[in-house]
């Protein structure tokens, strides 16, 4: 279950007030521990993958030599859709459990308890990376992607399974499995139905290449990526090195810190976003253009906010002078949280383009909004943005909404009309190279960059 614990409840009766805030709340992902994948499913998957690898080898499509030398290193397996305005789209709910006892005998790689096990004897075998903020909204709009953590060959794809799980169940997941050159295999589980890369088993993928949209298929309580890794000898790998990981050293190119505080997003809204019960999609109430007198909900969304961490808000007038500043200190460790202030005419005493910024853990992220004016034709609300995936792709790209027309513009200015159908455009006829795409959907027109490999 996903639950929201609201620390402060607001009753807004007027928009002309001195100042409202700070308010804050935790967004709790996955508080009920579930087995991400039943053991019988896991062994069936392993058998199937081994069969596929043997077959690809017999066909000469994979080297039959045993890999030698050091293990590969991973890049991060989650990226945001580049068409979105989030600063970041994820936080971590669970690591691998190194304590073989159960239940409630937990040790993540740093000897902490950011992991889980079950009474049935399952010790969590992957890294759970959940999407934040607006996890269901992100899934609905294809905004957070699982990508290959290293170069490799696809050796398995599972698709066709329901992707809105909220509780313990025996559903099958949608997943992609990638074999790497050192013989290790990485698993990407819980993907959105029908979002998987069009590449097929036996095709090569590059590090960072799109595999699918993060979803909640299979045994899952909300959209997240379950990233599970086996070495060439089929030993479970925890890619994080730490004092309680006695199995292996770090498999990350750059290992992220245990607590990794981040600003995931800064937005303005017309009201407090609604975070309904799983699997209903959040209502974000994004708003970037306000009339004079309307309340502006100025919100920052954070990951890994530790006790004592401070959040600073700054509000700058159209003439760049500081209209408001405040700081708040966290009393809790929250893996995902939001802080907000509500502004009215007292602070918003000029019309024009205002800048809201939040500073947290040494990072500052800003967001512009119009007050008593409009942002102009170039800017539009985040939820209206036109974006596509995958990129890189092989023969087609899929947009986040139906498109009526797409032109590919070459470096020397030639325009190629692409054939489009619903949300997809066919790029099979384009030679490899860099293009600008002029895509039109409803009243929106967007220029996007495409790298055809
Ligand atoms: Zn998991």
C-alpha cells in the first residue's frame, strides 16, 4: 500500500494572507513488504534464460567461450524521459537482504534495514528503485524508464501482464533480462505492459539504452524497478559494496551513497496535489500561469531527506529581487517527501515571470511561473509536454500521446516526413545520425532531438 501521512493539514479560506507554511509530508512507498518475485517464478525464469543462452550459442549468435577476467561495471538503470521537467525521478525503497535468517532479520549492504524479507523465507534479492514524485502519473505518461545498466544482449523478455498491482499477488511481471560480456545477467522487473523495447531476444543493447517504462506488474505495491543481478556462476550479486556485503565488491561505475539526498522536482500548483490510493493516478494540479489573487502552491519534492537536513525556499520577483526566503529543518528520515509553502498577494506583489527555487543538500533547483501574465508560446505545462521513447531506437519511436505529423530534419536542413500511426512514428527509413524532429500533436508542436543508431 502507498499511504500519505500528512503532518500539517491546511484549511485555505482566503488567498490574501501573510504567509502559509512550511508544510511537509512523507510519501511512503511500499511500507508493506512483498516478495518481488516468488521463488518458483525465479527458478523458472533462470531455467528459461539458460535455455535461451544455450540456443543463442548453438546458433553462433553468442560466444561459447567462458568469459575471463573482471566483472563489468554498471551505470544507473533508471533515467527520466528527457521530455519531462523533473530534476530526478527516483528514490530507493529496498536493497538486497544479506541476512539469510527470516522473518525480520535484515541487513542491507551497509548493515542497515533498508531491505526486507518474508515469513516464507524470501530475502530480497534486488534493488527496488521507485519513482517519485507522482509515481502513477509518471507511469501513465511514460516518464521514467528502465535502461540497460551495461552493454549486453537481450536474453529474455516478458510482456503481456497487468501492470497496476498494489498488493501481494501471484501475478507475472513484465521484464527484460540482459546478458553481459562477463557472463553476468541483469534483470529489470515490474515494467509497464507493452512498453518494452521493440528489440528482440538475441539483439544487442548499449548501456543506457531504453528497455521499458517503470510500472507495477507482477508482485508489486506500486511502480518501481526491481534490479536483480547474477554473476557468470549464477551467484546473486548486490551491486553495492559495503561492510555487510561479504559477497562481492562494487559493480557500479560510480557507487551512489547510502543516503543520496536529491531534489526530485520543484513545481507550482493551483492546489495541493492529490495522492490517491493505489493504483489511482495522482492529480498533480500543475499550474505555471496564475491570475493575480490566485494562491500559488510552491512545492519541492525530495529524496533521502535525513534528520536535521534543511530545505530552503527562495521566491524571486520578476525584477530578480528576493520576495521571500525561509528554511525548514527535517525531524524525520524520509526516503521521499515534499515541502510546500502557499503564497498570495502579500508576497506576490508584482506581475510578471517569478522564479521559485528550493535548495537542499547543496543542490538548487528552480521553476518559473507567470503571475498576472503568461509564460509565452515557448513554455507549457509539464503534463502537456510531448516526448518520445525509446531514444536510441531501432525502427520506431513511441510518443507519450497521439501525434498527427512528424518531420525529421537533417543536419543540412532536409526534411523527411515520417509515417505516423497513433502514438508511433516509423524511423526505419532514416540513415543513422542526428536529427531534429518536429512533432505535432493536437495543438502542440515540439522540436525533439533524435539520435538514430
Ligand atoms: Zn524488489
